[in-house]
C-alpha cells in the first residue's frame, strides 16, 4: 500500500478497529521535507489506530535520506508515533539489491543508536505478531 491508499485504509479501520495491518516500505511516504514530515502527515495520523504497523525496509531507509530528511529523524518520528512494538524490519530479499547479510548489516547500522529493547522488537519481536513461526525461543525456532 502507498500513501494514496491510506484514506481507504482509515475507512476500513473505522469499521474494523481490531484489524492488524503491516504497511510495507512504511507506505512509501514523501519525507523529502524533513522534520516534522508534513508531507507524510497521514502516515503518522493513521498511527492512532493500534493495529497499524510499519515494515521498515532498505527502501524506506534509503528514502529517509533524501531531501531534508535523515534516517535518524524519520526513525525518531516513526518511533514516537508507532513505538518499536509496531515497527518490523523487512529485508525485501531477494527483490532488493544486495545479499541478505548486506541488507541486515545496513539496517543494523541505521538503527544502531536505538536502545537494545527497541532494536529487539524491530528486528524480530514485532514480526512475531504477524509471523509466529519466526519466533525464536532459547536459540531454537519455536
């Protein structure tokens, strides 16, 4: 889904407020205006619905570095609106250029300044809500 679909999503969530959705590539907002991201206003407004989650991909991180935006500023704004428990990293592999270890290393670097608990949620905990089979318990898949 892109930003153009958010009004329709809002109408659906008003009818089905318990629905959970995961917006791939953070719905591809225009972040070029930088903080406070007025061009991406709807992305942050729809966070009022607790079932809305973001998938943070290499594409989202790359776009967050365009124009007046920085990845750190965008991540701070996204974390403020959604919290780490509603953001999940996604590799977009194999569609993304690069190997899976390279994509992971890039994301880990971009999020290195976050608290450990937030990184743990973004790199696994949040995804477990949507994909329970990825859960890891004691080093073994559950």
